[in-house]
């Protein structure tokens, strides 16, 4: 059964599997970990603006050093250790502390013959944890401060309750601008959950006026409703309820969310170091893989890389389930298990990687100048239009990579128990039903439709995908939407890499691929993350995804106009004497493999 297995390639297969098994549980959940630590969408978007740029700088810098001084294996193992330490250090970053002042929210005071209730509402609903704590587990002696709008009816009812200082104000409308301030004690065992509102029954109240009034039995002879501002300093259960009500009404993050606290800087530098580590490990691993394959077997690169996709998908799904299991009964998700999975998998990866053998690569001082080649590439009109498409596709990809899980947490209010399992399944669908199948059929699709049409379809499907996100409210339906990950990112990578090869001027293929990566990640993904983070903080996820859906269509329209102008100017490769079709390797990272005269996928 295993007689045809090439034993020399087993370690590199094992590396791809273990490396992605280590990063798969961490990378997709990193934005939601940052959210749980207390960072706003804008700050997380800022982080993911910096990370792609840091990776782009690290790849040529350390890759060049490894080539120059023949340090591939040393760098390979060293940066595996660095990224493991950087990722694991995030586990020890404490959450951002909320400001000491009490949370306030607008509420309604309702009074009738039966009882007095405080109605707390949220337009988006409350989380299960908050509702359960308020309804079932509240302290029966909970106290809150209320400041309510006055009215003749309210003055009259307070006078009936023997708060005599309010009696002279019943017939004086000039005092109606005053607010009535008091401290209320609640009977938390008599609370009522009414869809998106919670009615909390008042047990007694204390009015601190010139005299001290304690009202033990609260009632009204007539129906009274008035608006109030409630604050419950030191009462964790009520503060959580008021915080969610306030967030839903104002659509703003916590006061500390946009502040660059020391926790933010710790997270940022840990993320940068880990991204640098991943960039170096991925680039050197691919160089080692190509070296092991040799020129005659370079087409088998995809068969090696495929094991990384399998590891990422399996451990991404498992990580989500384990986080939910270990988080039962807790108010927040416990991510401990994924950090230890990452650490253990990286240790095994380092052990396996130590057995890899790499031939000595001859270094030459006669390589052409990268800057010179880049200048010749950038002067091509069709390359500039292609770069425009790469930026748009990169922006859309950055939204999915960095804020899809964030958005699922925003729309899930009453089913958070298995939220991480759903997110893990989303990762699995993206990997096994999205990227992998479309990576393998991308060659035939490109031959059938052509690069320009496929690039247009990528943006079109991104527009459809984002609009679907904004319309769907059941997070389980996202598993169906994620099938569109195939015709978006699954086609985007191989199309981008192969078309980059196709339009590259003679002798600039390697430079072209570096240019494509820089534009896609350095400009597209980073700017898309920044814009998405700002939009999600300011307007919420629904508006954000609709904006990006419309934006993808606008970008597609401009792209087609530019292509028509190029066609009129006869600036296509065939008109320039480029009759070859490019070749590349997929899946996932779609690292370029230069083959001969036909387009192939593996």
C-alpha cells in the first residue's frame, strides 16, 4: 500500500500538516480573541493593516539572508520557535479593564396597581448568559440608582406613597423640568423576560431629600410610565444588562475600546512577531519543498501543500468545538485549549522539520536588480489594471479573513453556547468545500472562461457573498454561504498567480509574483481590514457588509471600464507577442510554479 510513497517527501508533508494544525486553531480566532480582550473593531482593523505589511517585509529580508548565508534550515527552525512563543504569549494578555464609572443606560419606569417595574430593552436582544444571570441568579438585594423624568402624575403617586416633599410640586408645572433621583432595590426573583426586554420588579425605594424617605411598598393608583437613566455600580449582573442595552442603542464600543492600552501594544507586537515568523516559515518551507522535488517533479508541489489544507481544516473545526466544551458555564469563551494545541503541534513540527534535508543552493552575484525589474513591470498598462483588480480582491479577502467571525459574534445573541463550534465548521467548509475543490478545478475554469472573466466573477461572487451575510440572521446558514468561498478566494489565488505569470514581461516572472503579493496583501488586505474595522465600529456589521458588497460591484465596474480601454489600446498579452499560457500551483497559498506551455493545477 505504501510501496510508492517517497520517503524523502514524508517530512515535508508532515511539516505542512503539523504547521497548519498549529496555526489553524489560532489564526481564524485571533480577531475574536482581540474582541474579547476589549479592543474595538477599529483597533483590530489597525492591527490587521500592519500584519500583512510586516509579513511582506520579512519574506524578502530573511529569505535573502537565508539564501546569501545558506541558513535555510536554521532560520526555518528558529522562526518556528519564535512564532510559537509569540502566539502562546497572547494567552497571558489580560483583558482591558473597563473604566471605573458605572455603566448607564436609558430605561423605562412602569407603575400600576400591581407593582412597579423597570423595563430594560435592547434592539438586538440580550445574550443568554446575561439573561440567565438576571432572571435566575440575581442577588435579591440588588440596588441601582435611578434618575427619572418628572410629571404631575409621578409627583401625585409619590405623594400618595408618603414622600411628602413632592406633594407641593403636584400643581406646579414649572418644576417639571427637575429629575427625580432615588435608589431602588429590586426583587430579582420576580423578573420577567419579554422578548428583547426585561422587566425587573422594584421591591422598595429610598429618596434622599431634605428628609430621608424609605418606601417599602411600591404601587400606583394610575398607570405611570416615565423615562429614566439607570446605573448599578458594583452590581455585575445588572451592569452587564445595562451595558448590552446601551451598546444596542448607541452602536458604539466600550469607552476603553478605542484606547491604545498596554494590552493593545502587547497584542500588537505578539501578532507582528508571529506574522513575521509565519511569513518566513512559509517561504522557506516552499523553497525546501521545491528543492526536494527538483525540476522534474515540481508539478507535485500541490500534492505536498494539500496536507497543510487538511491539517488546517481538521484542527480548525476541532478547535471551535473544544473551545465551546471548555467554556460551558462561563460568561466568556475560554481559549486555553487552542493555545496548547498550537504549542504541542509546533513542537512536533520542529521535531519533524529537523529531519528535513536541503541541498546547497548556489548563490550568484549576477542576479538582475529587483528594483530595475519592478520598474519595467510597473510600466505595463495591463499590469497596472491587474494590480487594480488585486487591490479590490485583497480588500474583500481581508474582510473575510479578519472580520467574518467578529460579525458572527455580533449577530448571535441567544445561541452562544456552540458559537465557536459553528465558527470552526465555517473554517472547515471554507477549506474542504470551498478552496480545495476550486483549487483543483481552477485550471479548467480558467481555460473555459479566460482570466479576465474569472477575475470579474471573483468580485461578483464577493458582492453576492457580502450581501448574503448582511441579510441572514441565522448563523447556521453561514455554512451554506461559505460554499461561495470557493468561487471567491478558491479561484482568486490561482487566477491571480497565473495571470501574473501571463502578463509578466520577459525575464520578470519572479519579480511579478513579488509585485502581485505586495499589492494583494500590502495594499488590498491591509486597507480592507482598516476600512472594515472602522465601519464595524461606527455602523455595525450589517452596514459594513452591505457597503463592501456595493463596493465590490463598483470595483468590478471600474475594472471592466479599464479593460475596455486596454482592449482599444491593444495592450493585451497576445497583442504584445505573449502567446503562452501561464502555469502555477495551488491550493491555498498558490506559490508560483513555472512550467512550460500549458496551464495546470495540482
